[in-house]
């Protein structure tokens, strides 16, 4: 497996993992928002229940101090402001009006309004308790539905990601197998070096010219492949140095002059043809058996 194929497979795996993490993140965010909304609803419901309970307690007292009267009035108004449903609003407003009417009367005249006020306070308290039970049941149903949706979404996303990864993995395996067959079956010697100056691939023809097997050459320094490998190592190093110089300073029009007779390897030998960039693939000149024999003697 070449470094490019390995990088492609790692990129696919990283993409699948990122998609799964993104799905999990959005699901957690959605769950967090749902929990926060439910928490706010229950805290508001508990506040209403506490207010209605306090009003029931205050209305049952026979004597009320000035602070108790202020508390009763503030509790009734707060309860009326918090209620959202139509029935609850009607009950809380009637209770607030009854509290104002009860407290506006002198203490000796309040007995006639006490029974009605106590009944309204009890009715409002019972309504708040029934609403709390309904909200608990609805919340349980909502959370069950939410967890089912999350589980189905997670399972579907995971299954789709696995299918995509497997299909892409199979495609990469087929492509790599095709590349290996092409390199293995060609009549020319092929030597591939990586950026670290090591042999990434050598087909059987080149390995036979070097007197080794492809497995023995894989991973070794390019110089171990003989003069051709040394040439490829110099080309890779020169390409790296050229890119570094271009990154530091790139003139608009620079033409590098080549000295006469400098195009060969060693003392005027004809160099094998070289194609490719940093991959460093050497394709020897297909001039026939004579050139391959000469390359074998050189190695």
C-alpha cells in the first residue's frame, strides 16, 4: 500500500468519524435544549403550585397581619401573571379579584367574603396540581418519543456512514489492485521513491535487474537500488530544494542553464527517462532489451 492510498483511506475514515461526531453533537445540543425547556416549564409549574398553596394557607387564617395581607395580594397577582391557559387565567384572575375585594373590606365585614375566597383558592390549587400531573405525563411521552428519534437517527447515520466507508474502501482496494497489476505486468522497470528518500515500490522487472525481490527493496533507501535509485534520490532532493527556493523567492522569468554533457548519470551514461514530481517514479527508456541489459550491467 502506497502512502497516497494510505492517506486516502485515512481521509475517508476521518470524514466518517467527523460526520458521526457532528451528528452526535447536534443530537446532544437538541437534547440539552429539550431538557432546558422542560426544566423551565417544571420550575414555573412548581412556582405556581407553591403560590396557590400559600394562598390556600393564607385564606384559611382567621386573622391576618399587614404583612400577610401584602403577601396574599402579591401571591395572587404573581399567580395571575404566570398562568398561560385560558381556564387557569380565568381562575387566577377571579382569585386575584376576590383577594382585592376581601382585603379592601374592613376586618369585621370580611366574614361574608371568606367562604368564596377559600373556595376560589382551593379550586385554583387543585387546578395547578392537576396541570402538574398532566405535564409530567406529557413530558414522559415527549422524552420517550425524543429518545426514539435520537436512537433511530444515530443508527441510520452510523449505518449509512459504515456503508459509504465500506464501498469507498472496496473501491480503493480495487484501484490499488489495478495499479499493482499494471506495475507488475509492464515490461519496463519501475521504481517509486517517497519524499523521505526510501523505496515505496519496485516492480519485479526492476527488482530482477537489481538482483533482489520487490519485498527486499521496499522501504530501503533509494541508494540501495543502485545508480538508478541514487539518481532518483538526487532528483527528489533537487525537487525539494527547488520548491523551497521558489517558496522563498520566485523570479518572474528565470531560465536555468545546463552545462554541456551534464544530462547523463556518471561519466556520460545515458540516464533513464524520469517522469513525475515528488512521487519520484522512474520509467526507463523503452529502447528494447539492449538498454535493459545495459542497466543490469550498471546495477
